[in-house]
């Protein structure tokens, strides 16, 4: 009787640990992306859960994707170019006077 109760307690602890581990691993790529201010956090989180559920390559891709930050978009680059051009004009105007 005591051995049966002990076995049930061990099984419950193992089940609880397994559930915690699955949740931890499923959230890990999304948390990494959130901490690194990645613009595609939701997509990374979705891919990590799909990859973890299917036990496939998706989870590993999500981890790599969380660490990879894409380059700036065209609008951000255009804004940076405009800022640099205005600074250049100010410097040239200041140098002529």
C-alpha cells in the first residue's frame, strides 16, 4: 500500500516536471525574441509551439530566428538617408558662412 502511494507520487512529480519542461521550451524562443526586441515575436512564438508539438525542426529554427534580427526596412533606411542629407546640408551651410 505505501509503495503504491509512493509510486503515484513519483509519477505525479514526473508528469508535473514534464509539463513544466514542455511549457518552458515552448516559450523559450518567444521570450528570447521579446528580450531582443525582435519585430516578429508572434511568428517566432507560433513556430516554436508548432515545432515543439510536432517534434520537428521548427523549434530549432525558431530559436535561431529569435537571435537573428532582420535589417532595417526600406522606410527606416529612407528616413536615415534623409536625416543624414539634412545634417550634411546644415554642415555645408555652416561651412560657407
